[in-house]
């Protein structure tokens, strides 16, 4: 199960081997200084927009990988069907414009990262 953790001044999206295969990507690391905002999403799967490039997706069920949208830029999503809620971490100056991750308790994850919700 993917998890967001903080290692000093870095936010890490740590993924299982299967998730890395589904998302066609290894663990993602971004500097805390690139975080622009954090939003708690009550319907995380419908926050993933754009064309999948590369990754795995069944709309409304799961989304894993890189998604490119004219309006929202490039996002990396790791959302499984069992997660209704999640987080959108908006970034500036990082390889992605946002990380969208399904989690059981978004507020707890935000606190563990030392961030604040928008």
C-alpha cells in the first residue's frame, strides 16, 4: 500500500513493488520547499484528470501513474478503489505539478508530514 512519509526535508511517496509496476514509476521524492498547498479530497478518484502517460487506470475505480492535463499540468496519482478519501499535494518547481494519493486518514497523514491543509 502506497504511503506518504517525510524524511527530513523530503516528502516521499513510497510504493510497493506492484504499485511501482502499475504506476510505471519508482518511489517519488519531492522537497518540502516545493509544496504549495495540501488539499483533503473526499472523492479522491474523481480528482485525477488528464491523459494517462504511462500507468494504469479504470475511470472511477483506480488511477496509478502519470496523468497530463492541459488545465492542471502533470500529476502523479496513486489511488486504489478502496480509498474514497485522499490528498492532493500541489507542487511548484518539482517534476510533477501535483501528487494525488488515496489514504485512509488524510488529516493524520498531513500531520505526520508536518504540513497544513489549505
